[in-house]
C-alpha cells in the first residue's frame, strides 16, 4: 500500500524568495499553489491540497474565521492572470459572499497587496 505524501503548508509572514515559492509547485498542483490569507494580520498560509487545511492552520495560530479567504496563485503567469480569488471556504452568506469567487473588489485589492508584499514574481 502506497502512503500519500501530504503537501506542505507554510505560514508566510515576510517575503519569500522565488526559489521558495517555486518549491510549492508540483505539491500537488503543477502550475498553481493554493493559499489562505488572513486579511487582518496580512499573513498567508501557503500550499496544501485543500484551502480548508491551510485555513485550519491559521485558525490554530489565532486567526479569526471572518478574516480568512482562500485563493490560488499561478506563479508563472502574468500579473493580471496570477491570482484566482476562488475557494470553497469563501462561500459565506453571513459576509455577503454566496459563491466560490470573492465578490468584494476591495477585498481583492487587500489580498493582492499582501500577495505582492509576501510572494515574489517568478
């Protein structure tokens, strides 16, 4: 019986290198890395197979549920195509978000600003 490797999840609080970001590719997705961001603290849980796993790590580290949003980064794509603001954890009627995609454009900007601060362009 083959044991499946769990994809690493790392909390990012300061800018990482291109090499570090690249190391998340292929674990498990070839071109994309999932992440959950705490928009209040300005930190990111990067990696993993499910946004809910990264969300759990941030909750255990003291983040509040309402500040956590899931997204995906495609490190090798252009700036306009680099971020995808979609995740199952974003379905939150209590915060006026009824689908996978984050609909609040000001939240998009907060996420983009934090991503630009912590994750390099490849």
